[in-house]
C-alpha cells in the first residue's frame, strides 16, 4: 500500500499494481515533503531501486529541483535500514495483534498512528529521546529558521 495526497489534501492509501499510480504517488509525496520543511541545498533523495524511483518522470523532477538522487545498491537491504526499521515498527505497534480492519478503518488507523502517535508522541532513541515534532522544533530554533509546517 502507498499513501497518496490528491489536490484536496486528503491522505489516502492506494494498492500496489499500477506503475503510473506509484510514480504519481512518489511525486505527490515529494511535493508534500518539500512544502513541509525548510529545504537545504544539498538535499538527497534516497530510495530503493523500484520502478517508481528509477523512472524518467521521477529522475526528471529530482533534477529540475536540484535534488541529489541516491539509490540503494542492488541486493543490499542495509542501504534502506532506516525505512525497513520504520515499517517493522509500524507493523509491530499497529498492525500485528490488532483486530481485522476493513480498508477504511486501516486507512484511518495508519493516518492516526503517523500523525498523532509516531510524529508527535512517540520518543525516538536516535533523536535523543525526542519526538519527531520536538526534534524539528529544536532544529529550527538552533538554526534560526522558520518552521513552515
């Protein structure tokens, strides 16, 4: 499943299968990420080697924004260890052991997990036990930046 954000700003989940949908989702997610944070000039976009990241549309968009593209090495899952760790955490903390949810309920549960729990309340050891929101607030304060999120 992937998240996508249509023009109305509603966060939704989509099923895998359609490569056009995957590419559109990547480009929409990139746009959303860029609008949510102050961007440094040496921004790196790291991904696995999926078709949605290697396709001409994504490569062209990243180049037009002067974003450095980085892809994991073929067959090396350690390059994406942070993302893999996140999805393991999501599954352990939300998915496994929960009752069976229909598509709409799962969509809502994942959104709430990300936006209410994971970003704003869950403490992260790699961030010195700050929440993600606290980390960014501190980052902006230390660097005298304005948080646009």
